[in-house]
């Protein structure tokens, strides 16, 4: 089975901090990441080397996400590249019309999925993994729980009886 390092993800978003955030999440998961600030720049990256997956913002200057998606879906080399629309504008005036066109117009071969900002990091990485044929590596829940238990045990050893009573009371309330 391929590894994340075998796959390149193109992250397209006009907001630099958002673009960097998504890129960091994917790099932390082991993927190679290329970024673009709008659809025009993304098209240049795709022409250089088509990515294995595209994370695409909907509302951007110069060339919007829907315009890029239209070009991708009408190019025989790029039509099969999985795309996720990641937007904060699915239901507002800025992106609602484009969003409806993408997902409701039967003549438009839309993206594979969409996520609304703010995203759930784990869901985002899992979705990318599934679409590029990479096994998703579950976070080590047991290791995390063990570290938390150890930390709690250390705090309990040093706590006075009144603090322990208050903690116990609050835990019982949360049930």
C-alpha cells in the first residue's frame, strides 16, 4: 500500500494563513504538499505536475474554485484528480450560487466532497487518505490516555484533601 510520502496534495486557498494551516496538517500526516493562492496559480502547478489530490477553496480572486474545477473536469488528464471543496461560503452570498451549481447541476461534474471551514483536522486527513489510497494512521488513543492518566496521578499525589474532594464532586456532576 502506498505511503503518504508517495502522494502530492495541492492546497488552493487565497488566505495565506489558511493555506499554510492545511498544508501543515497534511505535511504532519506525511504528504508532499504544493500550495497555490488562487485558481490561476493552481492551474500552473497542475500543468507542472498533476497532484494526486486537490483541496480547493471556492471563493478566490483571479480564478475562483468553480472556474478551476470546471477546467479540471473538462480536461481528460485531470478529470480523475479527486477534489474536495473546503469553504466557509457554502451558504452565504459569496459562494452559495457556485456551491449550488457544483452540487446540484447534473451537467457539471463536481468535486468528490466538500468540507466547511473551520475543518476537523482528523476528518480532513482521513478523507485525503481514503481518496489517494493511503491507509489512515489512527491517532494513538491508548498512548494519549496513558499519558493523561500518568499526569493525573502525579497531580493527585500532590493535591490536598480539599482539592481532591472538589475534583471528585465535579467529576460526579459530569457523570
